[in-house]
C-alpha cells in the first residue's frame, strides 16, 4: 500500500507522521530493548502477584480490631461537638404557670 502510494504520488500527502496514510516509524534497537524491559518487569510483577502474602485463613478477619478502633475514633470525633441532650421539661417549662414564686 505504501509502495503504491509512493510510486504513484511521489510521497505521502499531508503530514507524513500523522493521519490515515502516515509513514510507519522505524523500529530501533532502543525500542526493542525498552519493550523487552517492560515485558520482563510485567512478568516479575505477575510472579509476585501470583504468590499471596497471607493464606486465606490468616487473611480472614485480620484487620477487624484495627477497623473497629478506627470506627470508634471517627465516631468520637463526630460526637465531640454534639450539643447536650434537652429534656422535655426544658422545652415545656414556659407552660408551667401554676407554680408560685414562693415555692
């Protein structure tokens, strides 16, 4: 395809590095080396991911105590600025007009 384009048109129309009919880049030895390093790193990551740090029995509930403590800490900070409870007698004290001053 690129051969016929170059033979017929004497070059690639438009910008040669972008577009539908662009010129393909040359693969250099650095590109091959970088791809090989990337694949090796990915293979090593797959190796370490395939071996779990803890067994399923060890993993079950191992962080329950820490999570409970964190939840209590969050709850305490939430209720630290909570206003005091008000009783119903405080709300309805203005209706208590039968009491006298002397008693």
